[in-house]
């Protein structure tokens, strides 16, 4: 099945199920390997609008003053490998529709290359790829009362009404852009996986996320606390694929943030009982999903 042009969801159907994972679970910083750190820092600062929080030793932490959103590790000369499992995109959630409009005006004015613009009913979204071909989404959520309880039936992909979005601004041509606003978070991580059934079994039955929507055997969307999705997974470009080799420009890990140690311990216990014991790492206990994607389980 050929991949749609940077969609999130197309005709998804599912019934939200009870979540075992804590309702306040979110997604944290995404860690990526890049081929040229200087090139990536220039891109993320000037094109995306992230600030550099720390830098040194071939690594850099980027985000807003409140939080880290992205962590880059340089592997000189590294290149992406396809097909493989790994990152489809990470998704930066801005607080207000005007923030998304301001970013789009900046992209038009400053010639930021984009790969797609979509209306998903639950959100409006803009898509890009960085110099290492890592996928990026910048989006805002429509008010939760609009889509609560309707995710499986209504989440879709339609063309974005760009004119209506830019109407949020008095003058898009001169609207200042000073970077992504405070309050920007990592809204979700969307992964490339080898197979959907085992992916749903892992994220729903072991980690405890609710299955919010599913597109047959090609994509699934899972969340905590009734959100439309904290995690997406698809096989559009990765069905039956293996993880990328070491040293390539690829996902190092995504972060799942639980509210406290007790909530994390419950997840770790379910994983261990199912034979998926986590390994201790620099950023906390980590586990691999069935497609080899590494997840760090953190706490707030």
C-alpha cells in the first residue's frame, strides 16, 4: 500500500478502550541521531523555532525555556536508511491557533520547505522534514469538547484551509516570528513499525494505552486519558522492515512521561511479567517495542 502524503489518519475506525496507563501520561523529548549537528541546529533554530538549551560533546538539547523537546546526537556523516522502522514524525503541539498561523506565516515568508498541510478534525497540522529526513509535525488541537468521544469516527485527513488559518493574523506578511511559543509541548510521536497487530498488542495490552483509532492493518493511534493520540504507528513505508543500523540518522528513543514512580512501576511490572523487562539507561528504564523502537519511561 503506497503511503499517503504525510497524513495522520484516513478513514480510521475504532472504539476507545479502558486505559491501564495513568490518564496524565504524556510524551516527552524525542532523541535523534543526525549527520551534522551544526546544520541541524541552524535548521531547528531558524526554520522550526526551537531554542538551544544545552550543547556540548557532539550533543544538543533544544526546546522552549520550560522544557526540552528534542535531543540531537551527532554521528558525523550519518544518513537515513529506508525502508526501516523508526520515526515517522515527532509532533510539536502549540497552545493556540494563532501560534500555528504565526508559524505558517513565517514559513511562507522565509521559504521554509514543507511536505504537507492537513485538517484532521481533532487538529490542524503542518508537516516538514529536517536535513536528515526526520519527520516533523507542528499542530494545534481544536478544543477537546469538539472531538471528545468521537476520535475513532471523526479523525480524518482533509486539506487545510490555509486562508482561514492565516485570517487569525492582522497581517501575515509582517507578523513577527520569535520562535515557537512558551507552552509548546511534544504532543505525540508517530512511529514506523513492521506490523500493526503486535504493535497494538504491545502499546495497548502491555504499556496500557487506549486504542483510539485504527486504519486496518496499516496504522493505529493510541493515547492516555482520552486524548486523540499520544502515539501513532504505521506500516506505510516499513511493513516487514528491520530497525535502522547503528550509526545512521535515525530515532534513538522516544520518551513516555508518567506522572510518578508508582505509575511507572505499574507499567514496568506489566512489561516484566510479559517478558519485556526494561533495561536501565542514561535517561531511565527503556524498553523496545516489537519493531525495535526504543522507548524511555520517564516521570514528571
